[in-house]
């Protein structure tokens, strides 16, 4: 079982529009609602793969009830933490030419009692977990050190932690030695405080995160591929992709693939790349099933192309 923790979940409403014209009345041509948040997406990807997952998340108000119902409909066990504030509702406007405009609400502020209840719920639910995936931004009321506290408590209970967050929350948690962290290229650049222009520079940045405490780094470099850097060395993975339809949730799908395959080594990296590549070829935030995967399109090598220029360098 993979347990996910999403401190700031959302109800995501996506509207398809011909074009986005400021100041005009725009009539949507389609709409959908999805449970949102990085940890929620990891659970959705794990469930789509036919594996058991439990999602821990604070839920409040009518939007929170809808999120719980949507997750239940997808076969995901929900361990809700009741909070006084309403779960945030995010809006995405998808234009016909593929441009996506997102409006993300801040979410409720958690009280001290709600913060502690969230940690306690994770502790209670983690007994049968092979991995705990802690993902996304922190809501108001949670200090950057909250993830560090969670990692410390999880390790004390013998659990393995995968962390997907950024900024001060990531840096604070590194001192507690999470088992794997999963930054994208921009987050990796921000963590080391300098731009990244080549795959080699990304490898160096990942090694620095390991020096700061991460036991392994699974880094997404967008269209350029993915890196895994751990005690055994570095691996680089790529996949052939026919058509990119949406990159929403692709990184979360990659993390799910990595954990499903054991969360270590080149085989897990290959699974991560396969899941990420499948996700970008699906519409919206649809998560891939085993039938969507194409393992033959994936290449993983220990001969990392350090001189390769990133197609989307981070400045």
C-alpha cells in the first residue's frame, strides 16, 4: 500500500473555452471536476495501476465532501482530517490552442489542533504502508518545518518517505533525510540557487541535495527526461512520446510509477519514465493504466549525457 499525504488538496474545475478574452463573457464548450493536489494525483495514478492506496488529506465544507466522493469513485481509500475551513476550489481555463490558465486558491488555514490531527492520522494510517508520499505546497497554518516533522516521525516508525515539495519546505525537510525527493528542473535549480543549462549541471545539483540530506533524488527534466541519483550512482531515463496532450499531473504519475516499482534503482526509474510519458499523452489530468504504458519506448542508462543542453534551461 502507498500512503499519500496532501496538506493542501483542492477541487479542480476545468473549463474548455475557445479563447480567453479579458472583460468578455466566455461560454465554455466543456467542463469537468477532479480531485486535485499532488499527493491526490499520486494516489489516483497508483489506483489506476491497480494498486492499493490511502489518501490522507484535510477536508472541509462542500468542496471537501465532493473531493472525498470523487476519490471514492476512483477506488481510493480516503482518510479525511476534518477542518473548519472549506477545501479550496481551483479553476483552469483550457483554450482550444492548448494554452492553460490556472487560478489556484490559497486554501484554508489549519489550526494547531488540525495540524496535530493531520500528523496523527498519517501515523495511524502508515502501519501497512510500503511508502509514504508527501506532496505539494503547505496550507496556511503549517510552517515550512512541518514536512521535516512528518519525515522524522515517519522514520521513527520505520516508514519510507518520498517527498515532492519545493522552496523552504524542501530545504527544511532535507535535514531529516527523506528516502527520495522529487524536484522538477525549476525546483532543483531553486534549491541550489543557480541556473541549470545541461544534464550534467542537473546531476551536480541533485548530488548537492544528497549532500544536504536526501538519500535519493528523482529529478524530472521535462521533455529532456528524468534523473535518478542515489548511493549507487546516477541514471538517466528518456521515452519516445508521439504527441503531448497535457502535462498536468505527469510528474505525480512518474512518482507513482517509481514507488510502485519499489522506489529504488534503474528499474524504478524506468517505471517512472514510462508512467510520465504515458500521462502526457492523455487528456487533462487523466492518469495512465497499465494498458497505456509502453515500456519498450523507455531507455535508461548509467551513461548520463552530462554535456547535453536542456531544451528548457532553467535560469
